[in-house]
């Protein structure tokens, strides 16, 4: 019987060691790697989304300019640039008014 007890205790020791290793690696992954992985994924997807938005905005602006030049103000392209310039001027003035002012 004593031999059976030592055999079973020897069999549980590797299982317990493997369980401890798994628990430690799970804790490390849970506390360190998983939040870092999520952060990197958010940053990557955010940058890709930003690049797509910038590309769509540029292509949309080019399309608007071409439509206005070709169909709306075909004989007077300067009107297109005057209208878009005015829109961007007022957009810039609005953004400028919302800036944080320095305390002097």
C-alpha cells in the first residue's frame, strides 16, 4: 500500500506542476499581453479608419470641384473656387473660434 501511495503522489506532482505553469502563463497573458494586444488593435484600426476617411474626403472634394466646374459653372470656373474658398474660410474661422486660448 505504501508503494501505491508514492506512485499516486508522483503522478499528481507533474499534473500540479503543469497546472501551475498554465495558471502563471494565463495570469501573465490576462494582465499584460491581452490589454496591450487590445490597445495595439484599437490604434491600428483607428489609423486605418482615419486614412480611409482622409482618402474619401479628398476624393469627394475632387469630385465636387469637377462637378461644379464641368456642369454647374462650365463657363466660369472662378465661381467654383470662390464658393469653395468661402466655405473653407468660414469653416476655418469657426474652428479658430473654438481653439483653446492661452492665458497670459
